């Protein structure tokens, strides 16, 4: 998927969640770059038939470096998706109209509201 398509998908998801603001476009662009980079590295890993190790010049083996790259990109993707509020964990604590988690409701306030 292209970066442009990632940006479109991210914007659509954020608009559906009510969290999109044009001020976030720079962060969205970086997040889309990460997703694009992840896609490209996954293509390399698929092409290697998910080879976990590679041969070294001296006849030994080492972990395929693309695995470490993918792991690093995944961590960055998770961090950016948290910042943009587009994953389930982030949505638990985020409200588009306020910072922080939603306020706790009082049982007494609920009863008074029902009868008043």
C-alpha cells in the first residue's frame, strides 16, 4: 500500500472516531511513512520465505536483520497509533472532546437524574 493510501486510511479512521484535526497532519505523515516502511520490509521478509537466519561470510549464521528492523518499526507504529488514538488501547483513555479518561459517574447522580 502506498503512503498516500495509508494517509487516506488514517484520516478516515480518525474522522470516524472523531479524533481527526488538520494540526495532526505532520504526525499522520510520519505514521504513514512507518506503515509504508513496514510494508516494504515485510515484502523483503516474505520474499526470503520468512527466513529467520542468514548465512554469514565466515560460514556461520545470524538472525535475519530484517526481523530486527520489523520489530523496531512495530514499536514505532504502536507508539504513533497511541498518539493518534487509533488503536483500542488508546481509545480506552482518550476522548476527542477532552484530555484524559472520561470522568467517573456517581451512582447517586444517576439516581437523581432519573428522578428529577
